[in-house]
C-alpha cells in the first residue's frame, strides 16, 4: 500500500541550481564496448558526439563502489504489464532531482535560476539529444506548452495546477534554443518541486516525434496511417496522440526518451527489455558514458511468487512485491543463491492509518467523527507498542500519521501526542461525549440506540494490514467500540469514500513524510478529493467550488488559511511557520489516526551487482523507490 523535499538556497532573492556534481571539465571519453561495432559501422556517432558539450559528471556513488564498468544485464521481476512505468521511476532522469540528502540539483538541465519565487529560467545542455539522436531543445518545451497544455482538445482543463499561480498561467519566453523562462505575477511555490517528483510535471515532449500525431502539423489521414492498430473509419487524433504520448507509463517503444534505458519491447509481453540510451547525458570522471548496465529486463511473474523467485536468485535487483514478512525466507534462501538482502527504511507517515470520514452521510457518525474527543479516544485506544512487537517484530516505530524524524520540520510530539496507549483516558473521553450506554456485550451504543460499530473499509491485500486491524479491533473492544473491517475493490472503495457512504477507512499514511519548509503541505489540508478524511471538502477546492462541499469545520478550515500563507510567501521563515502551524493542528485534531512508521523494506541484490546502498530510504516520493540512488551508476563486477 503506497500513497502517492524540496530544499532550496535563497540568496539575495535568487535561487540557482547548478549541474548535479559536474565540477570538472569533460574527461577524455571511452567508447561503450557494447556500442563499439555500431560506431565502427557508422550506425552511431562516436561517444564524444553523442553526449552533451557539458555532460553531467557523476562524482558521488551512493553505494560507495564507483566508478564502475560498462556492461551486463540486470534482471528484475514485475507482476503487471503496467509496471513498465517503474523504469520511469527508477531512471529518475528529471530536469531537477533530489540527492540522497534531499537537496535539489539541476540534472537534465545544465542549470536553473529562480528569482523572488515567481521567475524561473531553465538552461538546457548544449548538444543534448533524445534517445533517437534528435536534438533536445526549447522547441520540445514550446510544443508541450502551446500544443498540449494549451490545446483544449488534448487538455480540456487547461494547464495543470502547478502551472497556475494566483489563478493565472505563466508568461513563457523562449529566449533561445537552450534557454526558457517562466514568469508569474505571484510566487509559484509548486513549480520547481514539481520537476523532481516521482511522477513529475513533464514540461517538455519529443516534439519531432509527436508532431506526426498532432492535427496542427499533420493531416488526419496521415495521422491515421502513422497510428499502428488502426482507428476504424473515423480516426480520433486526440486519442492517438494520447496513446503515443506516454512518458510516465513508458509503454511505447517508439517514443524517444532521455532516460538511461529505452524500452524495446512492445506490450503485451511476458518479458520487457530496456536497452541503454546511446545519447544519455551522464558520464563518470573516467570518461565512461552511463548507464553502466547495458540492458535491463523486466520479467512477468505472479506477485505471490516474486519473493520466492527473488530469493532463489532469479532477480539481480528486486524491491517491488517484497515486504518484511518475506525477510526470513529471503535470508534463508540467500545462503544458497548468494543474493544479499538489505533493509531500507520505508517512507510513509504511517504504515497503516485510519481516516474518520468527516463528510460521512450518516448524521450520527458524521457528528461523532467531527468530535475531537472521539478521534483522540480512538487514537489513545491503540496499543502501538504491542502492534509493533506482534506485527512488525519490534522493527517499526509507534507514531501518529505524520512526518518522519528525518525531516528538518520534525518535532517528537508530532509522533507521540494522543498516540500513547491510555484506555482509561480514552474511556473518559467517550463517556464525556455521552456514549455511556452499553449493550449486553459491553459495547457502547450510539445516541440513536445503534451499536457503536465502526465499519472500517479498506482495499489492502497486505496480510500485515489485516492482522493489524484485527489486533486494533481487540484494543478498541476494551474501550467499548466494536470494529469490523470490510475489504473493497479500489474503485468501490473510492466511490464509497467520495459519496460519504464509508464512515471510516484504513489506508496507507501520508506520503509527504520528509518535507522541508519549501515542500508543499497540501496533503495535510482539505485540498484534494483523495483526502480520505475530508473528500468532499477536497473536491470543492479541486473543482474550484463546482463540486463537493465548502469546508464548514473551523479547525479544518484553519489549515486552508495556513496553506494560503505558505503559498503566498517566498520567505523560508514564513513558510516554516506555516508548516509548523499545519503540523500542530493535525497533531492536536487527530484528523487521521496513525499506527507505526519506519518499517523496513527488503531489497534483494545479486552477488555481482555493485554500488547499491547497504542502507537507504525507500519511498514513492521523493526518490521513486530506488531511483533516489541513481541505478544508472549500478554496475557488475564481472
């Protein structure tokens, strides 16, 4: 169950991001051995002509084993054809990226500059090319802005929220073929951060390829010819364009990319092969073009078989479809297969969290869910220490659903306030509410006479989550609250939450687990329909008042005011103060109920694979799971 930092330096009102770790002049290049024949035959230009004039030079190797050597094939296991998108995450090729300290650096960009939080200038590396050898220039940015983001047929809702500040889009200036500037009237705190996400806001597209499918540049008849698979008698150019423009999904082998590896296998398939990008922009100090590994192969397997196959050595690198319940088996298998099993800290506010629906249809339950005493009582009624020992063998950390200790914003009370097991205090709070009557089984009764039975809806298939809910049901029984949990399909789960039919849900905790003062605090306020504790308030904000309901709870509305303070300021101290207030309100109000965080994620590493960190931070965002540690620098010892 995974939900889906931004750190900047401000000096004299300006922020400058320089090329990630590229300090020295470009060294004398060595040709990639696997590409030597293509170079010799003239099918490819020599490596000096394939890399940018100022490539990104890698000097930091997160596993402490580098520089490496070119060559080899890395095998990974996937359980779904859609997992081709994992390569987008693992590749972590972004205009701007995080390092392992969660500082931001220019990556694909040669540099970027921000002034007053509202003017941003991006400089592209001269000579950078797409994977098919076509130049990567500001034309690719112009195409996205003019022909996609502002094309009403392709993007009916207009530019995304990260491109709007004060309700207005930016002024976009193409200064030359390598320089582009975005300017807003008001500060845009989301713009830079959006570039480094696991699923970033892509500001560019391979224009030379996609123009073949755009009605502005190509006739409908020609578009239909270009589209493989046919479109029937009436081809729809919008559908065709969307089908081939899949930078995140990464399932179109013909779409040029800037990633280290290029998909060469069209779906559907049981085995997806990714070959090295001969025009990749990163090199090491020895003059070797990255990635070190020539080929990455994703092989399909049933999700429940992935741990066994990984333990037996059928994967050179495996993190997905593994969890702590597999650890003992993996360690035992490693004795014969030779794999190494490492443990990284998983990044989430809470492994499992409970969300009282403050927008529930049921009047009685909605009133209870909105009563701070009820939410605090349920939190105090969970024995997190027992939960940690029984379910997570003592390897997790009892916590509210909040930011983790790694964050510079963290305060210990965020994790512990109202989260220490105290059934006596919990019972007292429930009595204060008026839930004093009980049935024959000693469960409390609601004001209307119904049993106080919380039906917790969830869509988790993790046995550890259902085991956790079973144990917590025993805890809540001691305070007179009966808990039943009801599994749902993801689609039904969402529908019931948004409609208000679900009164209580269980899901993973917050994903903004390692924020700095410049990270967006949106996830902690009712701003998104996906906020399980306040879906209709979030829908109202997302739809600009067209759908959902306006927040009518003072304490939750405060969060929107503090978020506005954060959004309107470019001053880091002001943003920090807004963040502190947001976290304090969430702590006191217990809008969601956390359990434990900091659980460990097994990572299986083959015996010859080098430079994979022994310890790491494993999260969807920031980092894209293993992407934070730059898999293009992983290599084989022989």
